[in-house]
C-alpha cells in the first residue's frame, strides 16, 4: 500500500474536523452529548485527586484536616523543603535518577542487540532463548524474589545501586526484546544485505544502518521502560534495605507507613509531587512524540 | 498490509515503499546464514551472550531455585535447608489466610480486567468513531484532550497512586468531603476500614490507574484498521454502534486478548496497590493478596521455603490464567483473516 493511500485513510480525530461541514443530525447530537458527559466525568475523576494533591502540598497538616477543599493560608514551599531535606527525598531523588538512568541505557542497548540477533540471524538455540524470554515475561517476579535476594547477597551487591541496576536491567529485558523483536523483524532485509554488500561489518551494520532505522520503536520502548523503571517498587523494597540507597518509590512507602498517626501530611503531599513531577515532564514530552509518530505515518 | 502503518516514522516509510514496490511483504526469513568470521563471533558474543547471560543469572536461575526452595524448610538465616517434599504446599492449602488471599487474587483477576477493558473500549470507540454519522468516520471533538488526561494515571508510580487514594478514602479525605458537598454525611466513614467497601474501593483504584493506558492501546489498534473497511460499513448503512460491534471489535480481538492477559497478570500481583492502600491486608484480610502474604512470610518471618512455595502457586495460577484466556478467545471466535500481524 502506498504512502498516498494511507494519507486518505487517516481517522485522526480533531485534525480533520474542519472538512466536511455538514449539519449534524439529532442522533449525532445526542450521541455526542452523552459521550462528552461520560468522558468529562472520567476526566474529572482523573484530574481531581491530582489538583487536590497539588493544593495539599502547600497546606499545613492542620489545614488539611480542617477541610479537604480549603486553600492554604499562605502559599510557600515549606512542605517541599521538609520533604526534600528533612525526610531525605533529595537523596532518594538522586539515587532514583542514577539507577533509572543507567538501567535505561543498558537495557535499551542490550535489548536492541539481543532482539536484533534473535530476529534476523539463525543462531542455534535462539528459539530456546525466545521461549525463556517469554517465560521471564509471564512468570511473576514474586517467584524469583527470594532466590534473587540470596544471589545478590552472594555476589555482594545486595542493597547497592549497581545491584539494583543489574536486576532492573534483567527484568526489563524480556519486554524490551519482545517489542523490538517484532520491530526488527519488520525491517526490510534488502537494506541489511546492501550494507554487507558495501563491506560493512556486523557491528557497523547494526549501529549505523539497522539501529537508526529502528528509531521509532526504540523511542516508544524507551519511554515505556523509563516509566516502568521509575515506578519500580517490588525490586527495591525487597533488595535494597539500605536507607542511604533508597529510591523514591520505596521511600514514599516507608514514609507513608513509618510516621503512622503523627504523619506530616503536608510533607507527604509534597513528597508525592516530587515523585510525580519527573514523570509528568516526561509525559508531556512523550505526548508530543506519540502524536508525532502517529501523525507522521498518516499525514505525508 | 504491513503493520508499519501504526507506528509510522521515516524509516518505516522507506520500508513501506520497499514493500509496496515488491508487492506483498515477503514472509519473514528464518535468518541470514553467516560465516564464522571474527567479526561475526565477536558480534554474537556481545550482542547475544552478554544480555542472555544477565537474563539467565538474574531471572531464570532464581525461578529455578525458587521451585527447589519451595520443597525445603529453608529459613534464609541458616545455611541448612531440609528437604520436606510437598509439605509447604499442604501447609498453604490448610492456611485459611492464604486461601483467602488466593480467593481475593482470583476475584481481582476476573473483575479488574473486565471493568478496565469495558471502560477502555467504550472510551476508545467514542474517541475514534463517536463523531458525526455522515462524511468520514471520525471521533468526537476534543478527543485528544480526553486521551491525554486519561493516560495520565498510567505514568504515576503505582505506589503513589495507592498512597494518594489511601488519603482520598481516609475518614477526613477527599471522597467524604465531596459526598458532604452533596449533603451526604456518612460520619467520617473509613472506606478502606470496612470489610464491605475495602475491596471494591481497591478495585476502583486499580481500574483508575490502568484504564488510560489500555484506552490509548485500543485507539492505536482501531486506527490500524483500514479506513476503507469503516467507510464501506458506513456506506452499507451501519450506524456507529453497529460499526463498533461488527467491524471494530472483531478486528482488534488480538489486542483485547493481550490486554486481558496483561491486566490479569497485574491483578494477580496487585502487590503495589494493596501495599499502599491497606498494608496489613485490610479489615478481616478482605484485601490481602498472595504477594503481600508472600512478602511478609519471606522478609518478616524469614520462612523462605514457605514463601517460595507461595511463589510457585502464584506462578501456576498466572500460567493457568493466561492459558484460560487464550483458550476462551480461541473458542469464541476463529482467527480473523485480516492479515494483520
């Protein structure tokens, strides 16, 4: 199917609203009205808790208990300072950036390489590896968590950031490989053969020809992996007992449960915001990427 | 047609052009045969052996060990472990709390995917074909706004979602405050502290967290349906509802099946949500799930053998669930001949 045909078949909503201005029928209005009401209600259910959190992060604990709707008497960043400095969220933030940054880079590199070989070369045992990856994707991490604790202890990486990075990479690998496997499979063989013909080595063919071609797939999976790794919870709470090496997600849980009744709710809301803001920023960026890659294929 | 339509990108357009020139896409080859040169060997060592080694050591080997540990009485603190056969499993199935946790997990695995997928499918349909019934098939106005907003919970760490809703459900939290605005004063009702409401409230939180992602997934799948098909249906006089049920749903069956399996696996885990909502297992263990019980058994009580047995039960349940879903989907409809991969 040619590119031009695809332009015509787009059903991208919004983009083509301006065309075909015909007047709506009654049923259109009813369906549209009901649909909008449903979607607006859902949007409110999604947004309200977040707005509540943002406002709460500026209130004192006393104000929070007085009324869930009241506005803070004075808007200041006291809660953020308390959470960042007093409750160590600054340190955890740094740890999270280090762990997620390194894991993301490694899993993308290793995942792309592994998927490439599995998808495009006949290596003995590649089917076995493929099915093991499938098992790694299906089996619950909980099955592995106890032995994993022992393995990390044995190699002296329990409770360290490198240990955490390694496990993050290992558990994000199957998903990455699967996604990129089908992606590499769909790339044309002619181009790979042309690269060999021109005398490129296997390494060069991958890094200079095949990897750039897989960019859309890589971008999508990198964003998914970033979110998955940033939000990872089980691996750190089980394998990272050292307070100094806490990442944000486990710090949040510890903070929420440790303080009990004397919990500083203001700082709690601020800590929630500190944890959310990076993913929010990535999301805004991701949104553009997503729209871009979807419309690119259809608008030319 | 090639599956490149969904993803787009300049490289894919090249692919599309190549595919268009050569007519249909060729069936994927098994791979290119290679000579054992130094280049190829070093390439394989780094590209395949390294990632696979990490994967085997940190994922597969622990799985195998766990199965062995489940047959021992290892405490984790002493190096000795005695082989006890299936004793751990017998003990688990006589443990009321564990059986209750398993029941809760099964309930979650049935209810959470069902509700999430129905909501996601309805919203995805509204957004893609809910627009006017004349002219091109298109969605509602402002649909990208709804899509952006709904997807947002997916990017928030699940533990934060759980803690957030824990505060919303609290006696002096947001929910009771809103009910108060409508004149419903329920005496500072603790939504998570009552056996009747703890589980539904928790289910809602999981659905809240996951609908957006599956909505976006389904929207992408629906957009992958050739528009000619939708246009043809419209010319033949199919209304919006008919278009959705007879044209769209059969075409995105595979996506729904995948979504069902992913959601079910997430519900069988449910650890993060439950840990943040009711870390003790809820009133009368009404929201206790196997993963929570496992974690407590391993890292608080130090009964590593017993905890591993729970892991095995959880894994078996997961596989049975995935098998059941695939079986049901296969039984209820043949493979569609859409040719989409």
